């Protein structure tokens, strides 16, 4: 493999029913930085049916070029179709770096493409950089239970690929004056060649919470002890019109479902305000909430690690302070 032939930073732009989802835009922001350092183009890859108009939107978020394959066969995500389309593009245009959102489809596609074009993949990364001199992509992710950050390099194969957690990179402010180039390509397979068909998409209506889009999260940990404590936290959340989050230990204690879990094995969240009530601040929890705009921690242990991550700390018994806060916010 001649590594010199590979140039450009690519971002897979995921869409659902024609709507571009935020993680692709977040990655254009991160990709712009990598492309500027390497002095190459930043390119989006958009697949689907009737998606061409959405491609223009991507220039505002930093793309110089967008490769579009618009075909009915790509209307719904299927590993087979998307892997073939992306694999063909990679073989033809040879990108140096290729990043995908670590969503269900992004993770599935990235691993399939890695196999298809025989390269490596770093999964679930939270930090991206590049060694310009060596032209090496430095994709980092928490490892060993979140105790260290591992930077994984792909030295001998191209493209250098990674999936990146949604909400970790900030979405850039759009600049609608930016212009770029749309490159239309075709997919090499037809519906009748495919082994899979999407008959129906059934949405999970049981998903109790949407933590990732919440502006205010009131999160509880083992310090709130039992159902009575959890009800107290829920009351504060109700008054603030907030969503309830939780540490893993609280989920494991059976006080709420995994949908509420924030952290390494839960969700990454970036609300405007994050209340951490009775949460010790283990690194595996903090990685999921440390980019919140304002973190307010309540803990009765002044040495608790959560205070290192917090902008405001209240050293107090949650059972005294939380009802007081609820009453004050109710009056406001
Ligand atoms: P504790 O650590 O028990 O802390 C309870 C806190 O409450 C203490 O700080 C205590 O001082 C305080 N407290 C007690 N009583 C009161 C009171 N009356 N008023 C105020 N404060 C009080 N954890 C996650 O959260 N998310 C993850 O995604 C996650 N993933 C993990 C992945 C791996 C591979 C591993 C090994 C661990 C993971 N963990 C995760 C677990 C993590 O290491 C911690 O065990 C967990 O976050 C601790 O939860 P906690 O803070 O609720 O409980």
C-alpha cells in the first residue's frame, strides 16, 4: 500500500429519513481542525435517497467537498449497501483519515468498511488529533475502565479510521457564506443483488428519557440511597423541567433504567446545567458529563472527586438541601 496516495479528511454524514443528525456536523467541526493541520480538503460522505439538497448544508459546517450517492437502494441503512458504496468511494478517492459517529449505524458501517478496505478502526473515541510530520491520526479513547486514555495509531494502512462518540465534539457555528463542491457518484449494486430487505422500522416507544438532548439534567448517585431519595431527586427535576440522569451504581441498585445512565458505559451528555447529587465522581461517570456547561455537585463528603469536575459545589446532606432547592425553584 502506497500511503502517499491517500489524502484528505472524510466524515461520514449520517441521516435519518433525510434529516442529517448532529453527530455528522460535530465531526465536521473536529475534521476541519485535522484537515487544516494537514493542509488537505475536508469531505463529507452522504448516502441516501433524495438527500442531494441536504449536501449543500454541509459547506456551512466546514466541508470543502461532499461525495453524494443518491439512490433508492440507499434509502434505509443496510450494512451491505452502505459498505459497498463507501468501500467504492474509498478505493476511488483514497482518503487519509475517515471518521464516523459512534451511533448504532455508524459503528456497524465503520467496522464493515474497515474489513472491506482492509484497514484498522479505533472505536468509540473521545479525542482526535494528528501528528502532522508523520501524517499519523491520533485517535484516543478511555481504556482500562476509564483510568487511562489510549491513543491508537494505524501506521501501515489507509484510511486511518475512527468512530467518535456523539456530543463529545462541539457542533460548529454554521457559516452560510461558505461554498463547496458536490461530487455525485453511483452505487454499483442493485436491489435485486441484495440479500437483505428492510420491511419495517419499529421505533422503541419504551425509551423513557432523551438524556442526550436535555438542557438540564438532575443526576443521582448511590448517595440518595433508596426509592424515597430517588423520588426527592425526581421532584427537583420536575420543578426544573429537567431530565433525570443516574450513575451506574444507581442503575445497578434497580432504582432506574439503563436509559438514565451517564458515563463510559452509559451516555455522554452536554446539557447547560448538570446537577450531580450523591455521586462520588468516579472517572467512568465524569467522562460522560464533564463537558456540561455548568456542573453543580451536591455531596456530603468535602473530599469527593466530583468537586474536581464541578463549577459549583455544595457540601451538604442531599436529604436536607435537595428539598430546600426544590421549594426555592418552585417559587421562582
Ligand atoms: P458511590 O461511589 O458509592 O458514591 C456515592 C456518593 O454519595 C459518595 O461520594 C458519598 O459521599 C455521597 N453521599 C452519601 N450519602 C450522601 C448524602 N446523604 N448526601 C450527599 N451525598 C451523599 N459509573 C457510572 O456512573 N457510569 C458509567 O458509565 C460507568 N461505567 C463503568 C465502566 C467500567 C468498566 C467500570 C469498571 C465502572 C464503571 N462505572 C460507571 C462505575 C464507577 O466506577 C463508580 O462505581 C460509580 O460511578 C459510582 O457511583 P456513585 O457515585 O453513584 O456511587
